[in-house]
């Protein structure tokens, strides 16, 4: 379709039936091969006459010259031209072509190599030597020219000439290959001292670890162990610290291991692992070699030391990547502690580094794990290091660091006070807990301070602390209950009763049911301990508490507790009366679930005392459970379908619902039919 032209409809095949003659891919390829034209090859010509040869040479030379006039920079044309002249035995012409090529580009190493190889093939040794000499003079940084030059001299048996070539080459301070080739030349001709002198010049030219390692291996191969060790030691003495590498240290340690000098090898590994300037990759290689060495030649302690060093390196790398990943800091500190008391300085250093990574924001979720560094640090100083002054300093530093106005940790204050108690400093413990209550009061801190004073028998201090506690947290039912229980334990019933009265009179309590339960339990316990004359008054107080509680809430558990208490304190009649009151209350309120719960509790109490008559009376009050359906209405008012639920029909409701009788008879008929079938 042309741009802007009318759109044509796609072509559709009208007849989709298979063709009568099927063509395969194999047939297509075979026909294509058969129909190819036969390539016409020129006939081979045999030149038998000098005139024909001269004419052929003229044509070839003309072709080469024409190609060179088109592109004089294309060096393969020059090389092919020179090879043609060489094949005709025209060496002067071949040399002339090469010289013309070098005038065009004297930096092309292929031209020099082809020129020299032409002379070498035709045994023109002096000419080849002159060409190599010219080549290395003009291109001294091309290593292959020097290699070919030295190789030619050595093949001719001119060892002195080959050595002279290497001497000239090494004066240019070439790469490692030149020096190692020079060494191999000396070794092939059994000149060990000459090879040693070459290595000496090599390490002066290239003061790098690989040069010293090669020299040391050479000395070891020659059986000169002392010289090899001297080479390694000279490398460590002469090289800068930033030049020392894993290659040098690892080979030095392996050399000492091969010489069964295990102590020297272990010292080298220890020194290598203490170098901080080594890259991480090389350090990992050294650790692996050290571990292999210790497994082969070390004792249990040395092997464990290697394992610990490897783990330490892993943890150090992890905390370096993510300094606030406290899990890795914990692992590092535990590792340092596991090495025993002699590693106390390393443990302190680890903890100091860990606590320096303060959470970035005053949020409890960020500080919760961080605070355990301080606790573990203090416990280490107290229990392991036995440095009690430093322990006190750790606790104090932690307390100063915490942003108490935004968040605090009662554990820090409590453990600091407990430490002072262990050291016999009661005044310091009271001062710490007092500061905690004044700066950042918490329920845990109040309880710990009160427990301390209670253990010391300071009742007045306990009462004062409880007063501060309930003043700070008047909504805390636990605080009021603990204060009242203190007075009850001191047989101060009136004070305890007054505290309970204050508690239940609070407008807001976090758990008022606990306060009422504790108050009722206190009065019930007092009723069991009182004399017979005062027992009636005490029961009246308990019953009065229940009545006051029922005025506030009519929860079914309150009714059940009242009925059970009446049964235990007064008798079955009082208990049944309470259950009847509860049943009547929920019946009037129309609360079927609570009414059923009262009847079930009543049944349990009656069964416990084996009262069959009352049990039958309660059974008549039990409801029937009926499955019903009701419509579901969604929040937006649409129809949500139907759901099934269970409803309870009490005996007094059956008269108002006549359909229930019919339903009951249908169920009875269905059960009878099932029994007859069986």
C-alpha cells in the first residue's frame, strides 16, 4: 500500500483444498542443486620455456604494481609481492620490495618479521641478523621482534649472541616475559649463576611481589632453601606495606610449610591477617589457606582460632555494610565473649562499637533491641571481667543516653538498682529508682521500688510509693489492688477497705472488673476469718458489694458469682433465690443467651449438691434450640441473601407461638420413622 493511497483488502485463498501434487523441501533443494551452472575453471598452465616464464613474471609484477598504485598502505600486497620474487629466486628484487614497504610504514612488525624470515629461509644469516638488528632498534617495545631475534641466535648455536640480544632488550626494562625468557635461556645452558643475576636485575626493575615470588621459586627448585627464604625476607623488607600482596605472603607461608617450618608459617599467616591494607578478596584467600594449614598441622586451639577469625571477618563485613543491623553486632559480641576472659579488651571494643550505632529516631521499636547492647555490656563487665567500677559507668552512660522525655526503659533503671544492691549500696539503689520515678515514671519501676522497700521492711516508704503510684496512674486497677493488698497483708482491714472504696469510686479504670473482684474477694476472705457474731455483718458487706456492682452492670458473670457465693456462704436456698433473680432479670430484659447461661450455671450447682427436685424444676425452664433463617441486608441496603442461625424458645414463649408445636410433632414423626427403618 502506498502512503496516502487507498487501502486494499487482504487477499484470501478461495480454494483451501490441498494441491494434487505436493512439493517437499528436499525436492526444492535437490532441484536447486541440479540447476546450478557448472563453474568454469581456468586450465592449468605449465611453463616450460624461459620466455614464457619471463612473460608470466612481467604479468604478475604488473599486477602487483597496479595493486600497490591503488593502495600503497595495504601491507599484505607488499608481502605477497616480496614472496613472489622470493619464489622466483629474485632475492634482490624481494629485498627491494621489502625496503620499499618499510619506507611506507616502518612500524609494521609483520613486514619486519616477513623480511627477516625470508632471509632465514634462504640461509642468509648475516642479512637476517642485520634486519633483526634494524627492527629492534626502531621498535624496541615490540616483544615479538626480540623473541624471534634471540630465538634465531640460539638456534644457530650463538648463545653469546642470544645473551647479548637479551641484555640489549632488558636495558629497555621490558615486561615480565622478557626477564623470564632470559632466565630460561640461562637455565637451558646450565648457567645458574647467570640466571640468578638476571633475577636480581629483574626485581630491581620490577619491585613487585610476583617478581620476588618467581625468584624464590627458582631458588627452591635449585635446592637453595636458604636463598629462597632470603628472597622472601628481602621482599618483605624492601616492598612498601601497600605493595605487599596475598601472592607474596601466601607463597612465603607455603614455602615454609613445605620445609616443615610450621611455626614460621603460622607466624607469617598471623602477620598477613593483621594487615589492614590488603583487599577483602585477598584476605579471604589468606584465611582459606590459613584454615587449611591449621587443619593439617595445628592443634584444636589453633583450628578454633582460625574458625573464629573467619567468623569475625564475616561479621565485620556485615556490620560494615549495614551498621544498624543489630543481629550481626550481637553475633560479633557473642563471638568475642566465647574466646574467654583473656579477650576482654576485644569484647569491650566490640560493645563500644555496637553502642555507638544509636538508632536514628526516638521510636521504641528501633531502641528495643539496641538497649540490650548496654545490658549485655554491663553484665559482661560485672560477671566476666569483674570490673565493678566500669559496670557502674556503663549503666550510667546508658541512662544518660536515653531520651527519657520521649521514651525510656524501666529495665535499665531496675537493673542498675539491682546492681547497686548486689554491691551493698542500698542508698544508691534508692537514688536510682527515685530518679526513675521522677524523670520517667513507669508501672514496672514503681513495682520494683516498692518490692525493694518491702523486702527491707520499710512499710511507710511502701505506702508513700503507693500513694505516688496511684496519683500518677489513678486509672490503673492493678495499682489500687496492690496497694489494698499491702494493707490487707498488714491486717489493716479498714485501710484496705478504704483503698478499695477509692478504687471503685474512680471515674475511669482500665479494668474495673478486677478492682471489684479483688474487693469482693477481700470481704469474702474477711467473712471466713471473722467470728460468728461479726460474720453476718461481713456477709452483708459482701452482698452489698454485689448489689452495688449489679447497679453498675448486669453482666451474667456477676449474677453467677453472686449465686455461687450465696451457695458457699449461706446455703442452697439463698443460691437458688439468686439464680431465680438472675433468671427473672434476663427474662424481663429479653436476653436469651444470658438467660440460658444462668440456667446452665444453676444446673451445675444443683447437680453438685444432688438436689433432684430442684434439678427437675430447672430442667422445665430450659429452652429448645431451633434453627431459623433470616435475610441479610448489606451496608448499602441491598439484599445479601439468607443466613441460618439458632434461636432459643423458652417454655413460657411456646404458648405465644403455636407453630412450634406443629414443628415439634414433625421432628418427632421424623425420628420415629428413622427408628422403624433401622
